[in-house]
């Protein structure tokens, strides 16, 4: 289980990236929303999509949930 966060700011492609608590890139995220404690990134993405329909897993920490 891990805590997940979604970036409140969009990437250049319009995605809101979802990160695990220990992701290196999360330290650069200025505004984030806590998504809860999840066993996989899939349920974290599902939660993020309630707020931001265009959510995507971080390439580095949630690669299995990352889509192009
Ligand atoms: Zn990440």
C-alpha cells in the first residue's frame, strides 16, 4: 500500500499526473491533492479521475498506469 497524489497542475499535454508518495518527481509538484492509500496505481488513477478526467500515471513511479 502507498499514498498517492495527483498534480493539480496540468502537464503540457493536458494530463494530471498521479504520483506515489515516494516519487522523486513529487517533490517538484507545487499543488497536489491526496488520493488516499492504494495497493495499486490503478485504483489511485480511478480516484484521480473523479476530479480530473484526464489523469495519467507518472512514467517513473506508476509506469504500469502510464499511457501515452
Ligand atoms: Zn511519479
